[in-house]
């Protein structure tokens, strides 16, 4: 498995969080293959992916959604899976047409790492944009890597969520989560034709499983809490939700930017030396 190495420029605590989570990351969703398929189908549909497209999943994690998208689209080139975490990328199976590239979004945007199959026709970044410090500059750099007609999709949680988390976690979430409308504005400023839509599906899962996910800090937000705070939070969730199954809406913002096709100049360019 060949990694393209970059100066991944990801803060230490974020990096450590994902290195720790990598081995068990897929377990959080393995019980719910319908969700993976549903999300992959929404991504492929929004990006209008064609098999001949050069594709990248930026902040791909273990590549669990890239694998589903590859199954749906059957791309002719390997799907480029970009993530700064080596532990996450180690979970990828290159035989499934996925190509691991160790880099951050910033590495790509600033061209510290070059993608083997570029410029991009279709790229997405799911639940990773909140880790990018300078969102305007990085999204502008990514937009520059699109081919004419290329699409960039940012999939992110909305400004508020209805997860059955403890109240302090929800409060911190709302303080920290970037607003999808601001992300849309960054894509517009980068010269892309931009739209903001939402997709939603109902998540139903065993309460104990959800509590185990909270204990495993399945959201990076939860890594801001100490073990004692997590245990107190779990007790709060148990008090509020004594039911054996939790069911709640999982809503995602889809911020889509499209680079215009090149417009052929209406006046033919002059050939040097051909004038009178
Ligand atoms: C919540 S996980 C999402 C993984 C996958 N996209 C998914 O939806 O399951 C966030 C991922 O973003 C990666 N990440 C963190 N900082 C990043 C950055 N600056 N650029 C790109 N990816 C980053 C992490 O290593 C992690 O794999």
C-alpha cells in the first residue's frame, strides 16, 4: 500500500483522537449497512459521479463511504482516499479500487501533496471540514483542483443536532460546529456555483450500543471531555432515555460547489506574428 506523504498539518489532539479511534471506527456503523449505502447513494447522486471521473474522498477516514460509492459507480480509476491519519488509511483495502493518500485537506489545497489522478471531476469531504483551521483558504485551494465542470461536495452536520447526547456535549457542539451557510459562502467566494441542501434519515439503534459509542468518543467533540465527564454524561443520557432503543433524525448539510465549464473565447486568440 503506497502512501503519498505530506506535511499533514493536523493539530496533535485531533490526530491522536483518530489514531485511537481507527481500529474500531467501522464497528460504529457496521450494524447499519443501510445507512452506509444510503449516504453513499446521496453523495454519488449529488456529485453526479460518472465512472470516467477522477474522484477523491478528502478526510475519508477508513474509506467506508468511498467503498460504497465505488460499488455504486464502478469508477474506471482508483478512488483517491485522502486522510492525514495513517491508522485510518490502514483500514482501506486497495483491492476494492481505493487508493490511500496520507495528507490533509490543507496539504492538497496548498499543493504540498499532488494527487495522481487530477484535476478532479468529483470530490467530497464528509464530516471533516470542522477540523480545517482556515476554511476559506483551504476550500479555495481545493476548488482550484477541480477540472472544468468539476464538483466539490462538503457533507457536514447542521448547526444544531437532535442527537440524544448529554446537554453539555450539545452545548459544546453548537459553540464549535461551523455553519453550513458559511461553508457555502466560502465555495461561492472560491468561484464555484454553490447550493446548500439537507438530507435526513432516521437513525434507530440499541441504547446500550449508542452509549458504548459515546464512551468510545465516536464524535471528536466527545474527546473534549474527561473520562469522568463522559461517565456522568452517560448517566444523564440513561436518565433521559430509559427506552431500550433510541430513534432520532440524522440530518446532514450538503454544500455543493461546481466549477463552470470553460467558456470558449468568442474572439479567436491572435496567433503571434500573423498580423499585417
Ligand atoms: C469524523 S471522521 C470522518 C471520516 C469519514 N469521512 C466518514 O464520514 O466516516 C473525520 C476524518 O477527518 C480526518 N481529518 C482531520 N483533520 C483533517 C484535515 N485537516 N484534512 C482532512 N482530513 C482531516 C480525520 O483523520 C478523520 O479520518
